[in-house]
């Protein structure tokens, strides 16, 4: 839209079905979004209108809510789903607080998707080989790229906590400061958009796939969660003596109750499950533990005021609005139903069958399809539409034969 049209308050409308468009560009049958495929109104969030500092000529971006024409939030909108979850906390006098940790890879330009991704050429003329985890070296030649990333983050009002080189080859991580869940989802979305756009300017390919390289760590989007009282800001996970509360236990119990049903929301793509096949780096279980990274739910070491639950299941490819909404909704369900968690695990452990999670997109979608809890928390229209869109994507993947199949199976009698 032109700046003039936006400033005049002209309403922007969008076909309802676009909210269920799959990643290849197609759509599920119209019955999943209303057979008329009528319009939604895109209503800009006043605090999330940004001039894009990397754009030439100048452009602006406005994050919008997708509302029905009668003013109701669209149940197909993931941002609307997150707002609904936050409102349910508010009705109990509570406010969730979250922070996201986003991992991503920075690769050389890749014009042929049949070829593997490669790190950019370093200042020494070589490509990184995986020896730079947690390094502060500038040898990878990415300093100009990251300098512009930092500058653009400041221009967009995106506060950052820490930035580091992660375990993978040319893999990095940013920790965003904790705060309101809707704000953090907006910031995570903006940051991912910023990364891709600034990467294009610098001739590098920023990839937020869950598992872009074989035999190396995948990329997660861990979600740190706590809950405070409205008004006082007191962390309800700790009592006056600094000990964990019943509400803390119930929140974990709810997380455990929802993780298997919601796996398809945390791991939304075929590639997501490549990341989850290495359980230490990417826990694919609903166990919980004090500071054990092998657990899907980790309680980081912290002071009582900062007691929180880290959901380690979501990948970097997850929709931040939907992943945060699903995680917080499960926690609130546990609080409301006073669910008790299993015993915490420590050290090396074997995942009990009742705490294992789906390990393929097909299995995750089947689990979501059978979930009464998902329909209760997000509505049947959203759940059925999401499954329909993701089933299209899975079918498209199954229509292709991979190089592994040709290489390994093609020579078999």
C-alpha cells in the first residue's frame, strides 16, 4: 500500500484463505476457510509500524491483526490465537512473560537447491569447518553483515541480550530480552525478516530451517516462560521463601499434557524432524528436569525471582506466534486443571513411552487430528485448517524422490 493510502486510514482487505496458504503456494479445499473465501480486514498494530532501515528506496512494514469484517478476531490468525491465550491469563489476574532464543545459519549464496549449503568464504579464503563454536573470531568474514544486523535491530527497537556463534557450522544464536509474549512474537518475526533481508544485501543466505546440514546441530527456537501477577509483577512460580509453588508444578504438568498433541505446531515442517532425531541437542520428549538439556522441558538455574520453564522443542522454523501460543496455552491448562507433572529426571535417562513425542510430520499431524485438547484451546476451525494445509505440504514432499533414495536404493535388486 502507498504511504498516502495507509496514512489516510484506507482499509486493506485480504482473502480469508491466505491464512491457510501452504509453503509451496497452494491452498487446502475452500471448506476449511469458508466456501465463499470472503475477505478479512488487516488492522495495523500501532506500536508495530516500522520504517525498514535496510530498504532502498524507503519502505515501511506494519504488523497487522487479521480480523473478520464484523470486527471479531479471525480464528485462523496465529497472532489472534496468541492474543486470545494472553487474554485467558489476564482473566485470572495473571500475565505470562517469555523470551525466545533463535538459532540460524549464515551460508554462502546457494543458487542450486540440489547442492548442499556451504559456509561463506572466510577472510583466510577458507570455509568454516565447525571448529568455531562459541568463538569470538572475525575470520568468517561476517563482521560487516552482523554490524548491519545490529544497526537495523536498534533502528527497529529490537533489544538484544546475547549473540553468539553456536555449535553448528556457521550457526549463530540471538537471545531476545524477556517481556510480553505478543511483543516477543512480533520481535522474533521482525528479527527473522531482518536477517533474510540484510543477508541478501551482503550476498549471504540466512537459513532458519530446523536442520539445514546433515551431521551437525539443528536450529531451535527455545521459549523461556514464567507467569507473574498483574499489578505486582510477582513471579507466581516462586513463593515468599523462594521455593517453587503449586502453580509452577501445574504449569509444567500442563506443558507435559500438551507437548505430544502440539508437536506439529512446534515442529511444523518435514525438515523439523531431522533436527529431532538427535535427542541430546534437540530433545524430543516431554520430560522435565532442573538444568538438563536432554529434557524437553528444562528449568534453567536461576534466582527464585527468575524461575521459569524452558520449552526446548520448537525449531527455528516454527511460527513464533503459534509456538508461543501453544506453549502458554498448555501451561495455563495445567494451572486450571491443577495437573501434576511427572517426577523430574536428571543425568542420562530413558524416555518413558508416555512422554515420547511424534517423530515424523505425519505422526504429529495424526496426533493433532485426534486431539480434543487442541480443539478446546484453539478451536476446531483453526486446527482442521492447519492440518489441511500441512497435509498438502507433506503430500508435496512425498511426491519427490530424494538423492538418498536414488543413491542407496537405486542399486538394490
